[in-house]
C-alpha cells in the first residue's frame, strides 16, 4: 500500500515517522511477541497536538501476511488514517552481508543505506506543501509518551530562523530505560542521560522537503562527536545534542537476563529510578507534566580502546582521534604476560595492527599519547587471553 499525504488542509508542521517491523524474522513465536509490542508502540502515537500532522509508516515484508492483515484490520476499525502500512519483498538471493557483520545489519538489513531509501520511496510521500518537516524513526518495541511529538516540534521551532535549505539533526539525550522482567511483574524505570543518540529520540528537521527527504532517520549517528559533527556539517547538516527536564521516549529492554542488557556503559547520569507495575502507569503520569526546559548537552569525550585477535593479527581500535586534538600523536605497545613484545613509533592515527607470532598467554596493549600541549598520557586496553588448545 502506498501513502500519499492529502493536500487539502495545509499545516505548519508534518512529522514523518518510520518503523520496520521485524524485517527478516521468520519465527512465529517471536513475531507474535513483537506484534504485541508493536501495538503498544502504535498506541503511544495517539493524543498528539492537533496543530501537527503525524504520518507513521510501518514497513512490513510481504511474507508476514498474517500480521499485515491483523494490523490493517485494527487500523481500519480504529480509523487510524495517520498510520499506514507499506509492504516490501526480501530479495530471493538474500542479503549480501557477511555472517560476522554487525547484528543490526543481519537483523534489520532494510535499515541500512540504499535499502532504507528504497523503502521510503515505496511510501510515496510528498510533503512539499508543509513549511517545516521532521523525519524520525522508532523501533517496533519502544514507545513514545504522549508529549513526545509536541516536544520535538517545540524544540524544532526554536531553530526556525534557519535558512530554508538547512537541515538540523537533533538528539535528545534524556531517556527512560524500562527493564521489564520475563514475567512482566516488575518494571524498573531509569531516567538517564545517555552519551549515545537512540532511535526514537533523534530526528532530522528542515524547512526544505527536497533536502530532508534525502536523509533517512536511520542515517543519524549514535555518537555526536566533534569529528562526526564536522563531517555532517560538510553535508549541510548541523547536529545538536539536547537534554530536557524529563524524558518522553521509553527505550525498552526485555529478557531473561536483564543484567546483560544494562546500559551503564553508555550512561552519563542516572537521574532517577522507580519501580512501576505497567508502562501505562508511566504514560498516565507523563500526561500531567509541565512543558520542558531545554539546554544544550555538550559532548564529553571518554576514551574507548579495544584489543581483538584475528588469526595471526592483533587489532587495536580506539576513539582517541575523536577525544584528542588533531595535533596529538600516539605510540602503541603490545604486551604478552606483562612483557613488551611489539611497539610502534608515534603516529597520528589512533588504530594499529600488530602482526606477531601468537602464542598462549594474556595480551594487553597500551597507548602513549603526546597531546598538542606536549602532555604525556597513558591509556590501556582490555586483556585478551589466548589459548590455542
């Protein structure tokens, strides 16, 4: 089913949101679980401001005909004209990603470059008669609280003095994380400030339909570092991190082992914790809260170094080029059982490959950093235990 936006009632703002439902998943039990979560996601899109046009596009592959029919019947019964289904087919030869590719590419290939743009073309959207446009996406198992759309529109209006062809990429760093136990009897809610931009809480905004239609919300980077911001600026996209008084987006973590899904590794601050019995309790509370105050959330870099082995090579990857200024130099030492076995001279690139004879033992690397002020700093990687048995 294609989607054309009616032009009869011209409105100031349009928000176009997108969800891919379970992309390549085939297991019916899993699909049933995610369909029930999708319904909660869809439910969370109600009660938006009448001043804003919201179109939510749900992409579902044609092999999921059972769920297409169920969802279409529900939308027809509720006369939900702002939520539309767009179907697509998987290639008969499959997707060309390697087995060791990132899990997101394997699970959701249609959110990758080129494929996501082909999906958007299938939606056949023309928003050229709207003065201001937002593009956003949300995963099929997360939810927005009732003020979320109003909030991102309000935030965008603060930038409305921009040139018509400019694009802003806006990330809200405050997020509710809901940890739901397998029995659904217990829900821990954390109000956090993240250092990653999460799908559902980041969006593009522009006055130019011709420009913003090129920018899928799935192209928005997770980390808005100075170097990433500079690269996007060259493409006429200004990336900004904001935080507000209280989140309106809920990032949901479920499963048997919730500790493995803990997000402390990308959390800058936990502002509050509470236990609730249902997500509806959070939604009801959120409806009564006052308007937000926004402030810029500056990027605070933290170093990340990782050591990995592949056959006869040991790789060290890091974000040190993002953390330190362009004039910094890096020298790397590789240790086996606490003894230096390889080292490099100072260089400007903060990743390195060691080609060494790999034997059993515990490996670790250190980086010695000489910054532009001639300060000397040491950073160390994780330890990797290698046993060839």
